């Protein structure tokens, strides 16, 4: 382990294990094994939550029979920890999907340094999360803009319909026969003496 090219935090954990359990191969393989254990459970939980229970079981079975994952869990390398962090990122993105953008960003910023010190590929995971958050923010703003535009158009159309209905009523009444082409709206304007005057809009 003295010539191992691994992230600093992983090497510190390995050093701590060897100080407690001794400098043996089994002690050096403890951290990768512990890092690999939650992967199947996390895949199962997310698969069952986002799809169906059967797909969650299928994902857990795929992790359990993967020879590559089993191999990484039995060697004194940080690859099992890389897999664990990648699964944790997917789990976190799915669990915080309903969070506000600011809260999700603060949570990612808080854990990003520990991830990079524990796993070199974590820098790519952080970049992927940044792209996903940016794309989600753009899509959310586009949806909000579309909803706002639809509401404004609906209100404008409703106001125009009411105006046309009021115009037809005014033309069919006695006031409409005196002044054709004017629409009486139900608005009142206060004059200087406080008397109510009917506001008319020329169409």
C-alpha cells in the first residue's frame, strides 16, 4: 500500500484499518468489501421506488451475480468504493428530486470534497450531477414559463369573451339603439361630486 496510487482518504482508511487489525491482505480488503455491501440494497431500493418491486429484485440480483463487482469487493483497490459512490449519487439524486434547487445544490457542495478525496472518478460524478441539475433547472423554468403564458392567454380570452357578451347585450338594449357601436362596461368612475358615471368604451 505504500506505492498505491489511490485517493488520500481511501489510503487513510486503509492505514487506520491496518493499525487496528494488522498488516494483512484480509485487513486491506475490508474497506472495499464494506463499500460493496450497500450497493445491492441501494439498487433494490431505488428500483422498487421508481419502477416496481420485481425490477428492484432484478437489479439486486444483477449486482449479486456480477463477477466484476465481486472481484472488486475482494481486492485491495478503491474500485468497489467507486461503485458505492456512483450508486449513492443515483440514490441521492432520486431521493432529492422534489427538493428546491438551492437545497439540493448545497447538499451536493457539502459532500463533493469528501467524494473526490475518497474516489478519483467522483469528479466525473460531480460533473454529471451539475449537468443534471442545470438541465432540470432549465426544463423547470421552461415549464413554468409555458404554464404562465397559458394562464395569461386564458385570462385574456376570458376577458375578451366577457367584453363581447357585454357588447351584444348593450346593442340589444335601449341604450344600444341610441348609440350604436358603444359597449357599456360595468365599471364606475367617481366624479368630483361623487356621482357614479357609466364608463363606455368605443368599439
